[in-house]
């Protein structure tokens, strides 16, 4: 089945700097890769996603890149702000179309 | 638009007791999911409904967990009897359709502590 690995598990950045989170997946049939942000006491919220026919997607300060050959995808947050502090999860659909999540990255943005 | 509602938000029980969680999905969403999120891990799918039918319950520990979605709207997840390892946040999510690339909207979750 699909196995999604996510690194790093924690990431501390200075406000204004960039943050990068990387994920790898195992199922070559995976074709949808969403990223979720989870704030304390809340459920995950979709922030950006990418499909297998696209290599890069950007939405304001966040961007996602996908390398299907290498089976990895990354989340980039530029000009980080304190409100970006949260846990971020990557995910990939398995052969059955079900989402498999990574273990999460705790991002802390310090002023 | 109202989001996914869950109750209760917190529950503390002793092992071997039973517990039930309730979920009200976004209006019009045909697909409903229950996930288990253990501390420090990503959500793990327990069961998926399409309207009032089960699509996937392969990861549901059926000897102690059960779920239903009567009338294809609200859903309940039950654990009986609970074990210590069931301590987790139980997340409900819903989406418009069945396809894996339909955005899933998550509720705030129910934090279960089993003592």
C-alpha cells in the first residue's frame, strides 16, 4: 500500500524566512497530493494541492512542487509569518483513491 | 456555509467502557469519513461512507468499533469496549464526491482519553 514519509518533524524559522517541508511516497499510481494545515484544537484544513499532471503550483506565499519520477513533493512557504505556525501534513492518494497522510511537521515561526 | 460539526469535543472514559461520537457533515456532501489521529501522527482512515453505504472499512477494528450513517447525513462512531490505545482525536470529514481528489473538509475532532 501507499507509504508517505514527511520531513522534518519539526521546523523552526525566523519570521520572514522561508520554510520547506518534503514528502516522499511509494505508490506510483498516486495522482493527487494535498497539503493540510492543522492549528491547535482544530481539524486539518486544505491549503494547497497538486495533481500528477502538474509539476508546480503557487498560491500567494505557498507553493508546491512535484517530482513524479523521484516520487517526492514539497511545500514551500515564503515570507513566513507568526500565523503560519501550525502542524502541516502532506498526503497522497493510494491505488484505491484513499488519502494516506504523512506524520506531520510542526512549524514554529519566531518573531 | 457551516462546516463539519462534531460532538462531544472531549471525552474521558475508563478502559472497557463504551463511547459514541457524532458528526454532522457539510450539507450536500455525499461522502463522509472517520479518521483516527494518534498524538504525533497523521490522520488514519477508519471508515468511509457514500450516502448511507459503506465504501471502505478495511482499517476499522470491527471487534470494537462500529459506525453508521442513517439517512445518509449524520453519522455516529462507537467504541465498545474501549482500550487504552484508543486514546486519540477522532476526526470526521466530508466531501462532495467519492473521488480521491475531492477536497475533504474536516471537523474540529473529538479528543478521547481512555484511562
